[in-house]
C-alpha cells in the first residue's frame, strides 16, 4: 500500500488519475539499519589503537579495536 499526498487544490477531486514520471521508494527500515552500521564503523575506526614494545631482540605488538586489527612485524 502506498500513500501519495496531493496538495489540497480545489481542482483535485477524489478518484482523479495522476501520471507519475519519476518515483523512488525507500524502505525506511533498510535506510535506518544502513545508517546505524555506518555510525558503528565510524566509531570503531576512531577508537582504534595499537601498542608496540620491544623486550631485548623480540618485538611484539598488541592491537585493540572494536572491529578487527591484524598485527604484523614485517619479519618472516
């Protein structure tokens, strides 16, 4: 079911037909969920942190993130 609002004009009567050239329908739940996902990703990126420390010849790293962080010292 779709509801189309038409201006309250005296020439518009109940039962009149209208031609619609360009219409876009957005399911509001999908738009709301997409915005929440984008907000969560932005928050995760802004709170990302990483720590690198050296004990003798051994280099270790520790990362914390709301999403995912991969650590690599570059030595194979």
